[in-house]
């Protein structure tokens, strides 16, 4: 599973909007939309912030493992 698919899945599980996630991790809603659409990959700081927000490991977020 790719990063964009993983963050979309996690966001929907938590019933959060793209805007809410973007605000929580300190990025613009448009930038988050690009991450979810697969148009752009998050930089390291944003990648870490997303993992922290969703309460998962970096490996899970990157699709390297299915263990959260």
C-alpha cells in the first residue's frame, strides 16, 4: 500500500476531514490534498507529523508493514 492510500484510509477511519488533518499537522489543506492524491510525497517533518497524528509508526505509514 502506498503512503497516499494509507493516509486516506487512516483519515476515513477517524472520520476526519482533509482540512482537519492538515490543521493538525500544520500544513495547508491543498498540500494535504496533494499527499492524498499521490501528487506529492510528504517531506520528513510532515511524514513524522502525520504518523504522530494518526498514532502509527513510520513503517506502517510508508506501507512497509501492516503492524500499526
